[in-house]
C-alpha cells in the first residue's frame, strides 16, 4: 500500500524519538551552585562537613543540602551570591590543608543518571570558568637534560676507569670535560661519540689540560622542546581529569605555551593549585663516605640523616606508569615502570652499584602566599612557586633492576597518594602563568539566554514560513524540525560533546538547513502533481526522487565540517561538532520523521488533493 511504513519501521522511528526525548530531558534541569570541600591528604568526614555547615548557619548563609561524596563534601546553595559568601566563610573556618572549590552540582534525577542520561557539557563561554596561558620553562628543561647527560657521562667514565680533572656545565647546552693527559681525552671522546649522538664533540687544549667541549645539536634541542611541551600537556590534562573538571581544554599555543580552560571553575587560586601541585621523582645514589660536602644534600628519612649524592641517575620523566598494589604479604607498595631508555639506563647504574644504597626523592611544585608592602605602603599578596623535596625511599640495591621495580615501606594511604601524584604529575619542565582570565557564571548565563533566544527566533521564523507556504506539509516539517533539535541535543549529551557559543550558532544554522531537505521533497511532490500523478503517487515519488539530491547536498557539507573539526581548535571545533551532528539528525528527521508524519496523515487513504500550498490541486 502506498505511503504506509511497515510495522518495524514505525516502531523504529517511535523508539528513536522516545530515546532522544529521554536523553535530552536532563538538559532541562539546571545545576545548583555548590561548594566542594576536599583535603590534600585526608578523607573528608561528617565532622568536617559539620564544621562547615555550622559556620554557614552562624553567618546566616542560606544552603539547602549537604552530603559527603567519594570526592569530598558537597554543599548546595540557593544562588551564586550565597555560594561566594559561603566559600569565604568556610575558608576562614577550616584549617590549612582543606581545598574549598566553587562547583556546580547536578540536579538530574537519579533514575535518569542511572540510565546514563546526563547533561551536555558546557564550554567556558557558556558555563563560566577560568582561562590560563602557561609558558614552559625551556631553559630549565634543557638544563635538566644536560644535567642528566652529565651524570650519565660521569658514570660511564667511572665504569671505564677514565680519570678526568673536572666535568661541569659551562652553559645552557654545553658540558666541559678536562683531562690531564691526551690518552684519557681520546678514550672519553670515543665513548661519548658512540653513546651520545645528540652531542657535538670538540677537542681543545687549555694550558696543560686537554679539554672536550660537548654541545647539544640544534635539532636535538628542538626535539627536546617538542617532547617537553607534549609531556607537560599530557600531564596537565591528566591532573585536571583526575579532579573531575568537565571537558577541560588543554592545547598547545606556539612553541612553548599551553592554553588551559577549565569550565565551571570560578576560583582562580584553586585552579592554580590544581595545575601547580605537580610532582616528579628523582633517583640518586647515597653519597660515598668521605665525599665533599658540596657533592651531596642531607635529607631526613625515618629519623635518620641521609646524605644523598647530587648526581641524578634517573629523572622522573622516564617514568611511564606508576600504580599502587599489595605485595605477596599484603603490604602496600608502589610499582613503577620506566620507558625503554630509562630502563636501560637504570639497569646499567644499578648493576654497577650493587650493595650501595639508592635514594628516591619526591619533588612537589607548590605555591605559597607572600604578604608584603608595596612602594606606597599598602599590604599586597603575591603567589610564589617553590619546590618541596622529600626523601621517600632509602634502600640497598640487592640486584640489577630493570624497567619495573617497586617502592616499599609506605602505608596504604601513602602508596595511593604517591601513585596518584606521580601518575598525573611528572612535569618535564616547570611552567609559569603569564595570563589568566575568569569568565563569570553570570556572563555564561547571559550567553546561554542569548543563544537560546537566537535558536527560538530562528525556529519561529522557519516555522512561520513553512506553515504559510506548505500548509499541512509545513506543519509536518515543523514537527520534524522540533524532533531534530531534540535528537541533536540528545546525541550531544550521549557522546559527551561540549556545547560552546559557536556550537549554538551551529544549531541555528542546522535549523535553517534542516528544512532544505523538506523544501526539496515538497517541491518535487508539487512537480509530480502538476505532471498529472495522483496525490498518493506524488507523495511517494517526491520522497524517493529527492533522496539522492538530499544525500549529495548534506554529504558535501558534512565533509567540510569534518575538515573544520580536524584542523580547527577551540570554538571552531565546537562549531564543527554541532554542525556534523546536526546534519545527521536533520537527514533522519527530514527523510524518516517527516515521511512518518505524512504517512500517518495521508497514508492508505483515497485523497483528491494535498494541503501542500496554494495553487496546487490534484489533476
């Protein structure tokens, strides 16, 4: 029978529409302003939450819900003003070590969350948040690399029993070796050329000394810089992801800068702590008895003073993975995996130093507030970055170690904290904030309101035109267009895409493009009726013959959107995602949903005319 879908196709269309409504509904539930309380080292308890809520009540600040979750305590407020006041009060009440962060708490019903139905992620321009531009300290990265090379060369010369008078850094990318005889210099030069292809070796003389000057090649410096910024970018992304910031943007800008955008975060100081609380490991040997005091540093370890040799045998950037586990006796341990180069270097050093203690330093980058007076005598605060070094392991090397080894002697909490900190925080080089910007939630709300107004205006204009020009068929197109928007929102929510202000423009564009397919179909139906076909045959022929044209037109636009997504960043990529999803949903709604509605109205009936606009009548 003409213009009647089989039962399975009707069920499929209805099922898709129902699921789309289900997964789009969470976007109707606005988030609550909230404060999240966590601790750097300890788990938040009901006692901690009680201290915070007592302080809020004493300050007459309105809140309506509180709970302890897996990531800390959460307190919900009635509006943004109460949230900001509450944060200030809680910061004054709780002692140091607590992290008080502004947050947005979901209000989606649990039964929807249980089905995996969540809201779309909103970008920085819609949700508010913080924007940072960070610069990687490439000089420090190069110096660390050269220090690592220097330490390795020293170990090589010692193993080959080649004596040198001095071995030191003389510039950012130069190492100078001095020998008392030419034979030792020749042997050292041969070893360095074979094992260090990144270095250019030049021989010379200075008085009665024979000198080797080692300089890192320019191509090797560029590769090191590229590797450093890529490693830092991954580290920052892991750090932000581990703290649950939704859809952060972490991307490279230029040769030595990284842009970080954290939607939903309004506390700039807290965001800095998230990014700067970075840790790395350094592996050293214990200083030999009688070593000069300038060659080692003293650290406290379990009540003992340990002399740690200054030479770094392995940097933390060679750690490829770290995890906490239990040994065969049920005791906590941290399992560390090294990359190939680090594993080879570590095996060589430990093989040559069996019986000698090895020390592992944990180096954390922290910030502190310095209160001082300016030239006018006003009290000002500034943030200062500093490194905190702690000896976490002191053990005798019993055998040569490979790419995987363990750190023992830690408590369960210490093992978990250490694995999390190292796994998400091995910075290859320090980073500094050179620009910061906060987008307030009120501005984000204003952008959402304006975007929603644009979508609504576009929909009303399109709907009015379609109703006037295509009558009943126009109504079917408008219903399909409404379903198209629901489908688009549902898919964006399911795939976890981030909606930005350019994304809203993509939705507006999708509304205009979505009816193009219907216009093609309806025009073809009119032409078939003018040619003398019956109304039923005209409907069937119109949909069938317009199909290939619709696919071709949308496919070319989809390919352009894919190119934008591939080469674009930030807002361009957000626009491209919305456009690609919109093209797919508009094709489904125009071809399947519109025909489903038209079939419901006209299918299987004897009709003499169609309500598809003026001047068209059945022949």
